[in-house]
C-alpha cells in the first residue's frame, strides 16, 4: 500500500504537492473499489450500466498510472469530476418515480464535492472553481433531468430496497472514508511539516554554530596576523635601533637618535633618557637627552637615587606606567601651549640586574601592550650599550694610567742661565 501511496511523489516537489499526490492515489483506490461494487450491482440491472461501470472503473484506475508518469495535474481533474459524472449517469438511467435510491446517490455526490478541496491548493482558484461548478451542475442534472429507464432493467431489486440500502451504505462508507482519509493525510502533512520545521531549526542552529565557529576562526586568524605584524614591527624597529648603536660612534648622537626614533615609533609626544653616573662613590642620575615635538632639548638635570619618579624607578628596578600624571610633574609643550600628558612610562635600562639608566616617554594616548614590549626591548638594548660603553671607558682609563706609569714624562733640565752661581 505504501508503494501505491508514493506513486508520483517527487523530491523536487514541495511537501504540499506530494501530499496531494498521495491523497489522489488513495482516492483513486477508493473510487475504484466503489466502482467495482456498482459494477456488480449493475449486472442485475442492464448490460449498458455494466459497460459504463467498467469504463469508469478503468478511468479512475488510470489515474494511478498518470500519477506514476508525473501527470498529477491531469489525474486530479479526472478524479474530481469522474465520480460525479458516473453517479449522474447512473441516477438518470435508473430513476423511478418511487425510487428512494436518489437520496443515496445524492449523498455520494455531495461527499465527492470534498475531493477537489483536497487536491487543489487555495491559490489555484481557477481549477478549484471549475471542477466545483461542473460537480454542482452534474448534481442538478441528476435531480432535474427526467429518468431514462434502461430497457430490460430488472427493477425488482429497488422495490425490495436492496439497491437503496446498498446506495446508502456506499454513501455513508464513502463519506466516512473520504473524511478519514483527508484527516489522515492532513495529520501526515502536519507531522511531516513539524519534522521539516524541526530539521530546519536543527540545521539553522547548526549553521549558526558553524557561523559562530567561522567568525571565531576568522577572529583568531586576524588576531594572529595582527600579533605577527606587531612582532615583526617590534623586531624591525629594535633592529633599526641596533644599527644606530652599531654604526654610530658618538655616544651623545646615539642617545639623541634613539630617543627621537623611540618617540616617533610610538606616536608619543615626549621622551627623555637618563644615565646612572658615579663620582667618588656617589651615584646620581643625569639627563643625557630628551625629545619633544621634533625639537631637541638639553636641560641640566641631575637626580639622586630615590628622588622623584626617576629615582623611584631606579630603586624598584621595575617599569612604572602612569595614566594619572601627578599635577605639575611634566608638561608637553607645543605651539598651542602646555598640557599634561595622558600616559607616562618609565623603564629602567638593565644589565645583569643592575640599573644603567632610565628612559621616560610621555604621550597624549595610552600605549598598547605590544608598545610596552617594544620599550622593554629598547631598554635591554640600551642597558647593554651603556654597560659596554662604561666598561670600555673604564678599561681605557686603566690603560692610560698603566701607560703613564710605565712611561713617565721626562723632567726638564735647567739651562745655564738658570743656574745660580755657587759661592765659595
């Protein structure tokens, strides 16, 4: 039965059309069964009615073949009109003045009016109106056209009431069957629609999860690319500073160029560089170079360890990052006047856990993490440079002292004119 129900169903069609095809297959089977019953009954009436019954049985059975061949739109017109046409012919042929079977036939015809509503969709108004008008016209013909009693017909079966009872039975059974079939198809369609909705919802949820995963993957890729770009920038920038240290011979020029490059690379506004000095076992922190708005400033400034933020950074040996600058600590000067910076960072220049200097950078914007990493690289480079320069100077001083001891300066002998006479 499932094979017959699925005749003509296609995956390319929507579920509503496939349900109508299945419904038409069941209607075709139902009408074929009813036609066979009428055919058996017609053997007691006349040969002409038997022929008509067989003809309509074949026509309704052919609808299954039409559905299987993909001609559903033709088969539903046949199934919507053929039963009413057959019943109208039957009613006109066997109508008798005292016949009560007319009621049964009319009930069957009325029940068949529900068939088109199951096969045609509401937006197919033309076909739906057409077949209903034809069915109503056939019912009216059954009622008002005069009967043509077929010659030789044995009417005793109707006087006994068997025909009427059989007709009522068919009408009740047919109406109940059509109603039950329609309800079953409706429930099946609803169940299928619910399944489709559930599947669609699951697919939408899966697609949403896949979309979120794709967004997360793209975000991770973009973040990785951004991090890689920042790492390349840090490496390249520190390499450029290393070239300055490597190829520049003048120490002051090195300090000036590095602090200028650092401020510009960060997009900051002001920077300064301090170096730890020792004189007679006394340490102090001396400003070596500063940079602000493309103007180099040399300010005589010397601090003691622990004095101010510079001295605090020296003692703590840790970077100090401030976003709330103490009032009056520093100002960034431009053509528009002076303003307190938004952020200030002080980084110790370390080598072998010893502070060799302090670098200070002030900016109107907050520095990002990778910029802090860049400053740490710069601090390591400068700490190493200052230590080596200090070591070279110390070694040079030792060499000079040893040379002076090994080769003392000759004493100048006095001339004869300078000699004093010796008194006897």
